[in-house]
C-alpha cells in the first residue's frame, strides 16, 4: 500500500495523467500511421538520450560515494531514498522506451501492409502517459541529485571543520 501511495498517487503521476487526458481530448479518434510514427520517433530519440545520461548518472552516484558519506546520508535514510528514486526513474524510462519501440515496430509493419492504416488514440495515450511520467520523474530525480550534491558539500565542510579542531 505504501508503494502505491508513494508512486501511483504522487503528483508526478497525477500531472502525467492530466497531460495524457489533454492529449487524448485533442487527438482524433483514429491517428494516421505517419503521425504516430513521427511522434514515436521523437519520443524514442528523447527517451534514449535521457535514459543513457540518467543511467550514467546513477552509476556515478553509486561509484563516487565514499563509505563515510553514505553513512552520513543513511543516518536519515537519504541515500537509500536517493538510490530508490533513481532506480524507479531508470525503470520508468526503460518501460517508456520499450513501449515506444514496440509500438513503432508495429506501426512500421502495419504501414508496410497499407499506407492508409490508422491507429487508435489509446496507443498514443499510453505513449503520452509513459513519456510524460518519465520526463517528470527524471526532473524530480535530478532535483534529488542536486540535493545530494548539496549534502555532499555540507558533509565535506563538516568533515573539514572536524579535522581542523
């Protein structure tokens, strides 16, 4: 129940749902294959870049943290929270990217059969939700990483002051 409340009932999910509803309301009931391929292509490009950068940032945070600093953050459970947030965000980026690629492949095959093939707005709504959620989750995780850096500065200053005494 705590997981559902933390991730599914959070404001990032609610904002993604609102943006998806907006896309759903303004999109036609049936979407041309060319349009959906263009939208998915844009999404795949954006998500690929963010996923690779974000995955590298996660590896950097894990690798660059020394034991003392991790212990300092863990006194308040902050390091575990940071890593869990990053894991959730990388997971959402992966799911969004995977969905986009699968729907793009399906659209390509269907368009090779008939250039006039149209797609349900439901496919676009699924993409919109995953895309917007991933972008918002990335923004939130980036803010967490900035707070991590600020804590790192405080830790270094505290350690330096302690060593000077």
